[in-house]
C-alpha cells in the first residue's frame, strides 16, 4: 500500500497555501506596526516621516499614534 504523501503534497493544497499567505501577511503587519511604534515613540518622528520610512500609509501611522496616545 502506498503512502498518502505520494498523492498529497502540502505545497499544492489550496488551504495550505492560503494559510501560509495569511501567516506571512500577519507577520509583515506585525513587523510594520513595531517599526512604526518605534519611530513614533523612541525616535519622535512625525506621522509623515514614519509612514515614508516604514513604507506604510499615513492612515496606518495615525491609527497607531492614536492607539499609543502620543503627541505629534
């Protein structure tokens, strides 16, 4: 009897690929958030500069600043 692994490959499975993509997107979002938080709190960057450096939208930076409660 042959193993199921000869017929089923994770890399070709739609749900496996979708989950992997979602995990990668979540990881990138967490990293971008951490970078923006550091730019705002530790470096004191403006919203516009932080958005440009982190390569995210200005709205994203403004949302994080509002959540952190820091001043411009």
